[in-house]
C-alpha cells in the first residue's frame, strides 16, 4: 500500500506559506519574550531615560517580597479552582446534552454563546450581579441569611472571580467534550449495559477513559487560560482586591509595571510566570499524558 505524499515543485513555496505565521510568532511572541527577559536584568527609571544592568537583583527582591509570595498562592488557588470547576461543569452539561435527542443543537448553541463574550464584559456582568448595593445575587443571599460584600471580604472576592472565569470557559470546554462524547462508539456502552453495568459505571469505566485525550488537552488549555487570559476579568471585577486577595500573577505584572512603573520587577514577574506555565505544561506531557488512552 502506497502512502500519498505532498510534493512541492517549488522549493520556496513551503517557506512562503510558513512566512506569515512565523512573522506573527516572531513579532508578537518571541521578540516580546526576549525583551521581557532582557528587562528583568535591568533597572530602568519610570521615564525610560536611564537603564542599569543589575543581574539577578530583580529576582532576589521578587521572592523576598511577601506580596509576591501571596500572589503566587492566590494564583495557585485561582487556577486550580477555575480548572476543576469549569471542566467538571462543562463535562456534566455535555453528558446532559448528548442524552437529549431532540433540540440538542439548540442547547449546544445556547451553551456556546458565553464564549463569545469578552473577558472585560464578563467581569462587568458579574460585578453588577454581585454588587453589594444594586446586585440581585446579594439580595437573594441576604434572604438565605448570607451577608455578601466582596469589596471587603477577600474570600468572597476570590469566589466571585472563580465563578466568573469558570462561566466564561465552560462553553469552550463544553464544545470539546460534546465532540468527544459523540465519537464514543455506542456499541461499547450498549454491550456494558447488557452485561449489567449501570449508567455511572459505564461512564466511569468506558466513556471517561475514551475522553482522556480531550480531557488532557483541556487541562492544559484551562491552566493557561486561568494564568494568562483572566486579566481583563480581574481588572473589571475586583482590581486585585480587597487587600490583594485576588491579585493573581498576571494582574500583579500589570499593576507593578504599568501602575507602579517598576519595569524591571514587572519583567521579572512575567518571566517567572512564563517559566511556571512552561514547567506545568512539561510536567503534564511527561507524566499525565501516560494515563491518556488514544
């Protein structure tokens, strides 16, 4: 059996097709990353008139700062919470939709809509709903005997941003889980049902292992999302407060660099954040992927 291979008669054509993507990667990813690494070893005045090379002083000050250690802890709590909540709810919704034979397309369309909303808009929507003065959620919670004011309670502020970030990401996870569930052969689940396996056992022993490639992919995407793509949501909802309770790493990079005008420290924080994400991705591919069944 012969395998078909694509042959380019023009040797420059493959490079010409790759050139736009390579240019975008170089300009918007490689070059900014290089500039961040360079700035992390420098001390620069707020106006950019004078730069001094100081080696690892920015990093030493960074890890000696209690505020940065607190930001690391808040980022870990936020990322784990958003990843678990968004993936578990999206899987539950995907399973529910696949069981609906009629109008499943309508359900799918409605559940996908939140993904089209910008993070800043998501933050503003949830800020209005949970506003202690005019929000409907605190009014309902007061009827249940719960006092809600995320502007002075750090735990409530963290709960708010976790819920908002998870709501934004559920639609993305839902699409992939639905596609994965539809690719599971029904003959396997029918055979298990004939053997006497209940719905939960069929899902846990047959369906979920077959979803492991999708779950592994979404695990990486959700961790990266919670660490990088939630800046607008945090900025619109809590501004990192109260008392640094929601000041995750990506927001602290902005606050120190653009508000505090400490370019060197901000660059060092961005480099550390990038290394953390690279390390987590490498660990996932090295150890977690072994449990994935393709």
